[in-house]
C-alpha cells in the first residue's frame, strides 16, 4: 500500500461523517460513544485496513506499552533464553518489545539508545557491550526514562541491575574441581575487563585461596573472544606446557567445549587427566562428549525478573530504584568432571 493510501482517523471520520475525536474514542471503546457508533467505526476501520500508529498514540498519552531491549549479541544461545523470558513476561502484561543488537560496540549501543528514546519506549532493558567505557548516553537515558541493566552490567550506572551470583558461581565450579583432587586448575577468561569475566575470575581466585593453592599466572589465559575456536586454541596452549594443568575452568561453555575438542583430538583422557568445567549450560553442553559440567544460568528467569522490575519503575514515575537483584545459579555435574564407576 502506498503512503497516500494509508488509512488515517481523518479518512474514517470523513467516510462516516463524524469527527476525528469520535472515531478515536470509538476505537478506544470510550463509554461516551454509543454501541452503534462504535460498531460502525470498527467495521469501517476493518474494511479500510486501518492500523493504529502506536507511537503517535503514545505521544498523546505519554505511554506506548512498548519497551526497548538492547543486547550485545543476539546469536548467543544464552541471549535467546534472556529474550524469551523478557518477551513472555511482556506479553502477559500487555507490552510489546523492540529488540536491538549493539554487536558489542559501545558506539552502536549509544546509537540504539538514541533510537529507543526517539521511539518513545516506556523503558529500556540494557545488557552492556563488552567494551563500554563511555556511559554518557546511558546516563542521559536514565535521566528521562526507566532503564535497567541485566546480565552485563556496571557499577558506574546508578540503576537497578539484574545479575547472577557470578563470583560465587565461579567459586563453586572451581571448588568442585578441587574436591575431585585437582590442584593445577587453569582458567580461560576475557582479555577485556568485562563485569562478568572479572567477577568469575574473582571466584576462581577465592577458591584457590580458600584451599591454599598458589596462583600460577602461566595457566591464567585470556582472549578477547571467548569462543569455541579460541577454546581450541587455548586448549592447545595448555596441553603444550611442560607442566600441564589437571583441570580447566572456562568462563563460557563455548570455550570449554573448544578445550574438550582439543583434548579429544589429542587423546587426553577427560576427566582423569584433565577435567573441564564451563559456564552457561547451553544446548551444546549435553551434545559434546563427554558431556560438559557447567554452571546453569537461568536466562528465562533473569529476563522475566528484569522485565518485572522495569514495569515496576514504569508504573512508579516518582521513584527510580538503585539496587542489585542477584539470581542464584546451579552447578550441573556431568562427565567432563566426574567419571561414574
């Protein structure tokens, strides 16, 4: 349909010989409009394929019943579980969701925030790009509408933040390996100082300290991209060492699976020679052999709770919260760290 044929309230009003205000109120089921008029207006609107302009309606009412969601990478399995939780909860509450991807680029992230503000969304859920160093656009947005950080967050933004127990989860993962008798435990983490990576590294360090195991920085490996490919590469680095580790904790399942593939290729027994633990519990963790021990991140639950807190702030114009909601995780023990009798 060309632009000149788009049906407007004015077009419906002209066809029926009533005012634009009458059409608008009839479509909104206003009690002042008779049932007969409502029926005529709705039938005409349907025949002319009228589609309401939500943003124009939002401009008038200062509410669009729409939220914006910005994530670093929409292709990740964990991200899909977050989005599913958000969208399910949004639908239950009569909200629509606009999803955008920053591609882990802070400039793209700032651009998306500007776009969401221009759309007039009621609130924004933001998972930070890995390289975020400039928080100006985030703080500007926070000054004009509710904004909540989730999953990838920062202490530099004074808003509600929904996260998992990153440090404690990593501590439990490494503690599990130590309880199996492993003493030389490598870690694969991010090069960039992302909140998630740093918190998981702190958990790793705490587990070593708790068990009086000295940190060996030669088996602390970092990569900007914590992918399966990098897991394979860093796994090769680890098994090439004269004094190999007897376990590997990777801060993502993808990297852990890459390590397993390298160990399998080199016929290194898992877990007796080298045990492996990942983080996320994505679908691939039960496909790889041996199946991967991992921290289960409840993405659906995180998404649901993030939306609920955002809705609470949308409905409470006078008070913006500044608190951290921490979601508990579970360690899922599988064959990569535990060999059944």
